[in-house]
C-alpha cells in the first residue's frame, strides 16, 4: 500500500506519492523569479537554502492556484533521473488536505499516449472519480530545470 497526498486542479483530483514529499507547509511568501514562466511561482528559503516553487495549477491549466487556507506549499524531493541527488522543489497545490492509501497497482494506464504532459501518470477510479498520479521527477522541462537549478548545487534534500 502506498500513501498519496491528494490535491485538485480545477475540478479534477490528482495525487503525489508521499515518499516524494519532504514537508507540507501553509502558503509561504515567495520571491519572484524574473524571466521565468508564469507557472514558476517564485523562490522561498528553507533551512538556509533557496527553493524554487512551481504553481501546479498555473502549469497545468494556465490559471494560478487560488490563495485559500486549503492551498499548500508542498516541498518534494525532486530528482531529474533515478540516482541523481535529491533537491527540494516547492509545489503550490490547491485543496492539498487529504490523503489516499491504496495499492500502487490500482493506478492504471490512462490510454492517452502523447496527449498529456509527461508528468501526468496513471489514473485510478474511486468515489471522487478519476484520480491521476503526478510524477514529480517529470515536472520540469529541460530548460526550466537548467534555469532553476543552475546556481551552486543545492544540498541534497534526502
């Protein structure tokens, strides 16, 4: 059984494997990143290290996350490739207040090849409808990965 953090993008439900989560925080004040895409919400400081923060709603739908009490800043262990050192990456997620415990195998291929962004993984059906697994390691396109992690190496988050 795996534990997932649930969140919403619009009316749809999504999940992140909690093994990839370092910390769940309330909304935090961010420093803007000039020249970055609108879905790069900004940078924050955590334990002396700069951490880039993505607005997942803005990335997926073009509409920034609503600033509500249920919107969280979720710090994840971001690894571009298996074996890479983990770096902290922040995600601004709406309605990130519930968890789901289920077998990993309950998520199945959605059957839509090439039409979805590469960070969208398999889906599972439950009382909420379809819940889609978001793959943290696939969130950043190469150019944005290079921009956000170009400076001095960030300490491993794990």
